């Protein structure tokens, strides 16, 4: 079974997907962590981020794995390093590279060959798993999303800077040539602006019939 969840940054997708996966006793698959992991590798190895060819060559040979819901880069669990501002900033343009998306999508599909998942991202309901049994699109205003990120206390940026960064990423994510963020026709749309995480989970669980 695949439960697919898409939506822009800061809508609570990861938190919600994790809770739903726990409730259903299946795997939480965070697709953004693959783009973030590749970005971390590129930065660590000082690959020119303007050179698509180099980026692709690098990504193709990168040892990237997903074990116990954590991203493993060259054998190292790097999950705790993936939400630094610098990774958030660079992962968005890097994820716009079409061939790089194919590399990530192949890895995501491979994981679901053996297990049921709750997978969240930007193009999960539309491109990666268009035949997913359950599809959801989580949304919220950029004001609310920036407030949530700010309150998490994981960023060094001010509220206004976070809001601007979120809007910049939205712009890139919605205008990608392939895998752009959009609402699948058959997805349940949930505006989370005024909802708690528990309320969002309740709506999603209410739609899933086991
Ligand atoms: O969900 P996230 O913020 O961790 O994702 C990090 C970046 O990766 C984000 O800028 C968009 C991109 N991404 C994507 O293009 N497609 C996905 N399925 C997931 C994430």
C-alpha cells in the first residue's frame, strides 16, 4: 500500500506522514531527504553547483541508502544534518534537475517493492506514485508555514527571512519542468493553516480503509 502526500515546505507533511506511518505500522518515506542528502554530499565534496553534468555524474555514483527511515550517505547516518539552512537553500534548485529526479525516483520506487509506505514530497502523488491507493495534498499560507518553521527553532534566520526563503522555494518547486509541485486531481486537499497536526492526521486516517 502506498499513501502519498504532497505539499509545499512547512505544511507539516513529514510530521504527519511519520505519525500516519506509525499508526498504520508501515514505513515513513521522506523523499525530500534524498534531495537533501545529495545536496549534502555535493557541498561536502565541493562539487560546482552550477555544473549539471558534474552534479549528475556525482549523484549517479553516490552511495545513498534509506535504512530505518534514516538517510544513509556513504555508510553514514546523516539524517540529523539534513535540515540546516544551507541544505534547504541548495536542495531546491538541485532538485529541479530532471535526470537527478529520475535517480531519486528509481530509489523511491525500489523501496516500495518490498514494503508499504507513507511517502511525502512534492511530486509523489503525480509522478513518483501516480497509482498510490491514497493521495493527499497539504497546504497552508506562507505566513503560517514560516511561523511554524520559526517556532521549531532550528533555523538561524529571522521570521521574515524564513518567510522569504519559503516563498522562494515555493516558486522554484511549482515551476519545475518535471516533478513540479501541483495538486493531483484525485488527491484530497487539506488546508492545514488552522488545523493542529492531530486534526490533519485524523482527516487522513479517516480516509484510509484497511
Ligand atoms: O520536503 P523537503 O523540504 O525536505 O524537500 C527538500 C527539497 O527537495 C525541496 O526544496 C523540494 C525538493 N523535493 C522535490 O523536488 N521533490 C520531492 N518529492 C521532495 C522534495
